[in-house]
């Protein structure tokens, strides 16, 4: 746990990459200016690490957490455009007095938050918010209706009033005076980028490459892993 003047970050780590205690979280930059809590995996962290080493960064762990930390240090919040992975993370930047709370592009990793007056409570699980937030719990009837229709709450609803799910491909930007939710990636925009049909062979080869690359990335682990095919 890290306790600052305006924030508290806590984390219980499930170690996948770099099992050493030095890779524990919350993780703080060497100058103490940037603090990170992170749930998930950055699959291309080894390539990103090589790029950062060339720029003069040194690393004390072999973790993807530290790569994420210094990617932000180098590129700011735009670093998320470089990540291949599933992630939910929060960063406090003492240099700018900003906090970013980020969810991955497709929402693989959950991220919930509750805003009461000037306090934001966030977590990967709602039960943590229920324990921490000064909140009168009330059932969200709209979410129940959505669940009975679609088998899940739609949009940013949860089963609890005042507790919300951060949408995929969005982040919260916090300052002392503002609370903003911003979209940083859109699947529709990616489709719009393609101006012409490149032919069946191109797409078959591209699909084979992407599937092979995806499997290879997900086999990077410092613990045993399993695969489930449906």
C-alpha cells in the first residue's frame, strides 16, 4: 500500500511475470514521482523494454509492471497506444498532479469506480468498493432489467446504484478540479482507416499472422499456464 496526501493505492498481486518481491505493487518510479497499480498483462513488454533501455532507462525488475510505469514516464498517457495486452491500471503523477485510471481496449479486465463528492474509489472488484466507499448500497433496477434481457448489465451500469463500470478503451483523468472520462481507441475508427479491399489472400495471411502472434505472446509466463479451447 502507498498512502499519499490525496490518494491511497493498494494492491494484492497475482504474480505471472517476475515472481520476485521487487516486482510487487504499488510500484513507484526511481525518483518517487510516478506511482502505479496494475492488473493484467502487457504482452509486448519485452519489445517496449528494449526501446526504453535505448532511451536511457534502467530497470530493477523483469516485470511488465515496471515497463508500463516507465512507458508512461516517457510518453505520458499516450503510452497506452503502444500496449498489446489486457489491463486495468491507475497512475498518479506527482509532476502534474494528475491521476489516470485506465481500462484495456476490449474490456477484458474489469474496472469499477464510485464517485462521492470529491472522492473516487476504484477497484477490479465491486466488493472492494463496497468495503471502502462511504456508500448507501441500493439495487440498480435498470441493470437487473438488462441482465434479464441480455445476460449482462449494458453500458456502464452495475447492479449497484452509484457504482459504475469504466467502459472499454476509456480512461478517467483526475485533477483536483476535474473528473473526465475519455475514449482513447475505437474499433469503428479502425475500420474507417481501411480505404480499399486488399484481397482475400492478404486477409488470410494477416489473420494467420495475428493468431500466431497472439498465441506466442500469451505463452510468456514465469508460472505454469493452461489453455482452454471451446
